[in-house]
C-alpha cells in the first residue's frame, strides 16, 4: 500500500495525488499537521532514505531556518520529537510503500510506485504504437 504524507496542499501534492490516481495506484493521503507522524513512521521513513535526514528535511523551508539547533547535532529521539512537532520542516509530499521513498513530485521517481500490471499495459501500448499496430514487430509480407 502506498502512503502519501503532506503538511501543506501544494502544487506538488496535488500533482502527485492526481498522477497516482490516473495510473491505477492505490494510495492513502494524510495531512501530517492534522494527524502527526508516529515515531515508527518516522523511523521507517529514515530507514528507506539513502542520505538520512537530507532526503526528508527541507533545509530551504522557513520552519527549518527558524530551528534553534541543527538537526545534525540531535540524537535520534530528539530528531523524532522534532519531526513530530514540526512537520513543516519535512519535504512535501513524502510518498512511501514497503521498500521505496520519494519526496516532492518528480515523474522519474513517482513512476516507481505505479503497479506492475499498469506498467506492463503501458509498455505493451507503447510497443504497439511503435510497431504500427503489429504486436510482434514483424513487417507484413
């Protein structure tokens, strides 16, 4: 199951929701300002990152710039508490499933969340057009 977390209804959030829905992806969306992330959800997201907090935290956000201390100097418990209380410092949206995480709206990364059946159907359609309607790609005799 795909889960999308957001803290503001931005263009990126709207595009991601629309794109996932148009590509037969089953997902839930949650406003984390109204329903904060749990400790387990934060730890799970961190476990899916390649660059740790850099993959999740928006260092350009006003909320981040207003922080009294650097997240790099925090212990894990302190970091989790900070993210629960200040969701505005997170990138928006955050999309996760069992083994993938993506932030923002980027066509290349969000495609990873499209169901395999849909990707196969899309690929078959592409090859059909590419081959002029001939499924086997063989020129007529």
